[in-house]
C-alpha cells in the first residue's frame, strides 16, 4: 500500500490509506520530529507506528475499525505545534495523542490536560508519572529517573570493584531534560555505595553532532582529575556516537553506560559500551519481533531499522489495545481510554518492552530494564531485566 503524503503550508501530514475495513475510523494523533536533535530516532519511531497500524488494519483493526495515525512533523516551532494540536483536538477529535519529544509534551501539557486527551510521551519525565497531577499522561517505557537508577544498580552489583566504591560521573545535555533526574539519582547511587564525581555538561546542541569534539577537552580534564570507573551518558544516539568517536582515540579506561535515548544501533562501532535499554533491538529473537520481521520483509526488505522503530511499533500496539478496551456501544470516549490504560496489568508485548502495568496511582508502565553491551558490532543482551520494584 502506498502512503499518502499531504503537504500543508506549515506541517507535513501523513495518513494511512484505506485497508478495506468498513467501520468508522479510529483516529490517533502523533507529533513526531523528523529533523533536529531527535529527528533520526523520531523518523524511525514514526515508521514503526505507521507499519504497526497497517499491520493491525490488515487483520481486524480495532474491533473492526481502521486505525488511522494522523502524523505531524514536530518542528518545535510553537505556532506550528499549536496549530497541529488544535486540528487534532478540534477537527479530528482524537481520543488519544502521542508526542515523541518531551520538550513538546511539556509545552502542551496545559492544553491536553484541559481537553482531557490521554497522551503518550515517548520518554516520560518522572514528574509526569504522578496521576494526581497529570492524569492524562502515559508512556510505554520507564522514566529517565528509573532508568538511571537501574544503571546505578548495575554498576553497584556488576562493576567487579570490591575493595573500594565505584566512581561515576554524569555526562549530558545541560537542558532540563538532561538534568531533571540527576539529584535523585545521585542520592540513590550514594545509598548503593557509589561515589559521584563532577558533572560534564554539553550546552550547545544546536550545532551538528560532529562538532561535539570541542567538548572533549573539559571532559578529559574531569576524567583525568577524578578517574571515574563509569560515565553515564545522556544525549541523543547521534551525539553520543560523535562523542564516543573522539573519546575512542584517547584510550581511556572509563567505561561508558548510555541512557535509553543515547543507546541504539548508531553505537555499534563502539565495542564495550553499555546501555540501559528497555526496548528490544530490531531483529532480536523475542516473540513480539515476529510481526515486525514479517512486515519489514513484505513492505521494505531493503531498509534498515533501529530499536526506535520497535518502540514505535510497540506504542501503536499498546494504543490499539487501549482503544479496543475503551470501545463502548460503538463509541469512544477520552475518559474511557484513560480508564482502560489505567487497567493495564502485566500486559505483555512479546518482549519488545518489559511487561506493562499502569494504575490510577502510578502511570509508570514499568520500573525495569535490561542492560545491553556493544559486542562484536552488535547490541547484545548483558543482563536480564533489572527491577527497582515499586
């Protein structure tokens, strides 16, 4: 089936074509960046969502209704963002919204909260997981805070350092989303017996990732002065790749462990780099990958994909289940979608994500993740799921 691209003056709108299902459409809105810092992973996530919707529609749809993903390119321009949101809310009357960028989500929280639209955020900052304050915010992945805590657990248990405390520094972007989880993570790490060194912030990420080399000297000075065993890296995967390319030339003994957004297939040249990653890499031998592999082979066998594609696919699958559970007397209600999401308990995605449990008291879908390592140019499982417990 051919995708239809409709170009409007201020945004790009992608719509899935018909699939033969005769029932009314089920429309879901999505704001996903195709350019900028998150463009690489955003495009992959969008492909995964669209392919999953196509896959669902070629079966039963959502209780016989065709799932339509109305996808806008999130350009991070306020006027365009609001225009896209208003169309989805007022014209399309979507029962559910997906936002890839945490920055865009933060800007739109007052709007979708007022309009009571259940909204998935790709990376859910921990403050949004409190349903008493944010009852319409959801995700399919653990919060950056929980993932950082899991990484600290891993360092504490698996570092192999016995005669002294492991030493850790944090390296990442200086904006709110690169730092909001750090204070609580550091306190947690200290309780585990980890020493925390000075942070290294990368402030200007508007420039090409390849120019990140200018941040290596201050990073090297911190590493030489503190001699950390591990550096926890919070960047995009493209930025992480550019930084690790420079670091590799220096033959440092510090081990790198990347957060969820930094660690994907872009890092395959860097053997020995770890990642805390709840999403299954593309092609991994887990049950939920069977449909992804078949769809890939049928529709675009010569493409390559990353785990962001898997994340998009899993997101669309979870969304379709939530919509199906909320269908009542042939009608959808935003409030019923919210209640359906809060009824997820140990929902299994075939290993694409950890099992999902969402309640009216805690919108975190999971508090567990695996640790991966780059080995022989591949993303390899290093641990099973490490759980923080709730």
